[in-house]
C-alpha cells in the first residue's frame, strides 16, 4: 500500500483566508507530508471558479520542490484538452529536473462544463483531444525526436531541450467509470479515481478494478500490475465521535461548493464507505476493505471545506502514527480486535 495526499485546493472567498495564504498553507502541508512519510502530494487543476484555485499545478509544485527533498509531487489531474501538450511536457520536464526526479503525472479529460466553455472547447471533443494530447505528451517526455500530424496538434522534427530525470515519467489516468478503467488497463497505464464523485457506495470499487484488471489481461499485460489510486476524504481523531464532529462542517462546506457529483450528507457518505472519518482503528478497517476490493494506493483528501491548518496537521499526524500499521496487520498479520465507535 502507498499513502499519498490529494488536494482540490477548494477556496471560499467569503472566508478570511486569501488565495495567497492558502498557497502558503499548502506548501507548509507538503513539507509536513514529507516529514510524516507520505509518498506523494497531488494537486488538482481547475479554472474559472473557486471550486479549485490552482490553474497551474506545476507552478505551485515547483515552489514545493524547493522546500522538500523526498516526497513526490503530482498533478491530479492535468486536464489535457486544455493544454498544448508539448508545452505541458516542457513544464513537467523542468519540474522533474528541479525536484530531482520526483514528478508524478496524473492526467484526465476534464468534466466541468464551465471550464470547457471558458477555453472555448466543445465537450464532445474532449476524448479525441485527450487521446491525441496524451500521445504527444508521452512521446515528448520519452526524450525522442519526433513529428506528429494530428487533428489538433502538428509538430515537425521536435525534441525537448530539457529532459525529465525519470524515464518514463510515472503516469496515472483519472477515470469516472468502468469502461474507462478497462481502456486504461488495456493501455497498461496506472489508474486514478474519486469514489465520492463516482460511486453510490464503496462496494462498486471492486467492479471498476475488475474492469481495469481485465483490460490489462486482454492487453497482454500482467493483470495484477499497475497502480490503482483512490481518493477518499479523510479526517482522523482520537475516536469516531470526535472525528465526525470535527469533519462535519468542513464536509458540508465542501459538498456545498462542488460543481460535480450530487450533494450528500456526512451520514450518507460515511454509511456507504465513501469517507474515512474516525479513530485510527475505524479508518484502518475501512482502508483494509478498500484494499481487498483492489485499491493499491490511497490518496487522502485531508484538506477540504476551509478546514483549519492546525486541524489538518493533527489529522495527518495521527493518521501516519496509527493507521498504516493497523492496515498492514489487518491485511497480513493477526487480526486486531475492533469495537464499534472506537474510543
């Protein structure tokens, strides 16, 4: 199991925290995540709305690279239909050099209507734009000299003058359904998903992972290979009741601000296994269940809904102190006795 952090960087203009202050908070949080031992910190890309206030993750991640030395720095996701892919490849290569080979590249096709409208792109074009941009991006990052003559992009005899440290650069594709998971698996790429936006309950995770594994097998690849990264809202406290009390207002803020996925209460999300709110034991049990369903990489969405920086820090610190060892024991060692509503 790998443990990383993901942030939408959801901003609330009616709150006293400015965008600049939020950026500084995120940079502090990335440094904390490194000290705690998290694998990667992923940032979402969003445009034209406070839904998320990082339109260019590589810019903020470059600042994070200067403050860290080990943690990987990721996009989740770079929305390829909005990018000129050769320029994005250059930015990723520069970031990989600045960070000493720590870039993790998540890519996706986008899903918010106002973003497509803002860039003047027709949503029906997104799949074709995504596929072509990804082809260019991967060829450019491979270091080869190439030409490309497609519908949206044309390049003749080009090669990046700055090459990434990593060959290949690790890449994940964000998906919203089982059909997409199958195609990602068939192509041999890593998978990334957000159950809050996709599922009625976490039991559906197994169906998506099965489609991904089937795609890998039918593509002639190891069906058990690849990374399945899953994002879950996470808040860990000394017991379940304290965690729910601490998470309820930030979750309500987050749900109210979302432009995609239906709005659901804490009770519904928690009851359907779509959040990780609780004491260390309860959270570990839920993670172990997701691992059994096929998750190989947890991305904690731990900073949401204008949650105070101190609250996020306490939750992340407690998570790493208590949860991974419990998950490992539940999956591989003697079962840990559990009680409902941990105290």
